[in-house]
């Protein structure tokens, strides 16, 4: 049975691709929306639960720790039982976490909810990328990855204002329950749809099966994949300072009005989302994905350095932040294509499970590092530290690209 035979009757190959992109992107939107449900509600949670900000920060750390712990086992499960089932389970678990906390708000319930949500969060990237890799034609895969990433950015963008509006209108508990219910709404079509998965029919008797257990783990813990994990961590770390601390850094370093600093961040995030869409076309036009990443980050480092050393006026600041966001987004589909190219056959889920641990590493280190910089009165170094990370990232990508270019002739000669 072919992959096409597993699609829904009446849908052509292109229609099945659109269906897969829509379902995966909706799940990714919810995942990113829910990741920014709590931060804008911190003042309300602090008053309601009678706790400090450090305790709220610890709750987010709990989610990251559980996500890191679950990432690799979840990657194996994606390859074994399928992306669709895992996404339905993840959306349901996240929904239960938010709904449970909303109905019975207490600090211990918050920690339990964050543990459950952290495990659920570990599912989305390996499941999404495995499903898209299985269902989308290679010539369109870069664009599919870019739409998937774009949907996540839109989730990030609308979550804070949406949650504040709901809480202002209906209260904190209702807002948390609504955030959980959103996941159930998206889980329903995934649960009912058949033929949208990364699994194909069982191989014939006697055919080699994808490695599992220790052997499967050894197959993906290669130097290339481990290097890509570090690459993902650096990519995420370089952007986290700008996303999370640019507003306070600009107001502290240069006296930028708060409204202007917020508009600069908004421009950065919107341009980043547009850059992701443009990056999908770039990723489909070239196989030199590491070179795209290296050049993009080298140029971006120069742009961000300007923000870190010069007090820009309103218009130049908005333009510079938007340019930095666009270039940062442009690189992301090429980043994802690098991982797909490195994944062993039948192991895309677990490969992305390993590599996207880098996101959680950056999510743990970034707030501490940039918070330390701000606490020690050096706000310009939010941008300068981001530049240093970008330069290191560009060098790693460039070195990796040169090494791959040297290995290619050797591999060709060996094959002959």
C-alpha cells in the first residue's frame, strides 16, 4: 500500500498535502499560543495565588525540565505509533493542564499543570516535522516547514492580547479554561481524520525494520545530529534576548519611550513571521541550507550590533528591529531542512526529538543569562551578547557547510 492510498478518498495528492499542513499548523498555533498564556497573566496570578515572581518563573522552569526529559522518548513514540495519535494526546494533555488549573487555582496545581504541559510540549516539534516530511513532496517541503513555523509565530503574537482581553472580560479562571478548551477544539479534527500521519503500511515480512531501543538511539546520536542540537540551542538563545528583554533593555540603555520599544518588538516579531514565509521559498530553491544560515546570521549580527552600540531614533530603530526579525525568520526553514537531511530513514521523529532539545536548553539558559545582564546594569549587552551568539552560530554553520562539502567528493569516490 502506498502513502497515497492512505489519504482520504476524494483528496488528490496536493489536497492531502494541504490537509496535512492545515492540521499540523493548527496544532502548532495552539502550542505556541499556550506557551504565552501565563506570562501576561503573571500580575493576576501573583495576586490570586499569593506568590512571588520567582515562584512563577520556577513554574515555567518545571515545564522546560519536563519537556527536555520527555523529548527523546516522545521522538521514539512518534516514529512508532504515529504523529497524529501523539498530537491528539499532546493537545488533550495540555488542555487538561490548563482546565484543571483554571478550575482549582493553587500553586501546587500550577506546578502539576506545568509538568503536564511540559510533557505535552515535547510532542509538537518531532510529531509535526515527521508528519510533514512524510506527507509533503520534497520540492515543497521547505514552504510547508515555513507555514508550520509561521503558524507558531502567529500563536505567540495573538496570545498575550487575547488572554488579557478574556481575563478582563470574564476573569482569570475562565481565561485559563478557555486556553485549555482551544486545544480540544484543534484536537477533534486530528482525532477524526484518517490518512494524515507519518506512518505507512507495515513492511513486508523479512524486510528491515527501523532500529529501536539502544540501537535506534545510537543511530541518531551522531556527531552531526548532536551538533545540530547545539545549533538549535544557539539559534534560540540568540533570539530569546531580543524577544524577552529588548523592551526593558531599550528603555534602560537609551531612554527609549516604552511605547516605541514595544512597537519595535512588535515590528521584530511580525517581520520574523514574514521572514519565515520567505525562507520557505529560499529553502526549496537551494540545498545549501547551512550556507543560508551562516550568511543570514552573519548579516543579522551586524544589524543587531548597531542596536547595541547606537541610540537610534524612532524610525531607524523600528526599521533595524524589523530587519533583524526578518533575517532571523528567513533562516528557520533552512535550519529545519538541515535536520531532515541528517535524519536516518524512518527516524525523523526521534531526530527532531533530539535536536529540538536545543530549544529547551536555550529556554532554560536564556532568561537567566539576560536577566543577569539586566540586573547588573548593562542593558546594551542584551544586544551585544545576542551578537556574540549569532557570530558563533554563523561560524558553526559555515564550518559545517565546508566539512560537508569536503565529505561529498570522498563519498562519491567511494561509491564509484
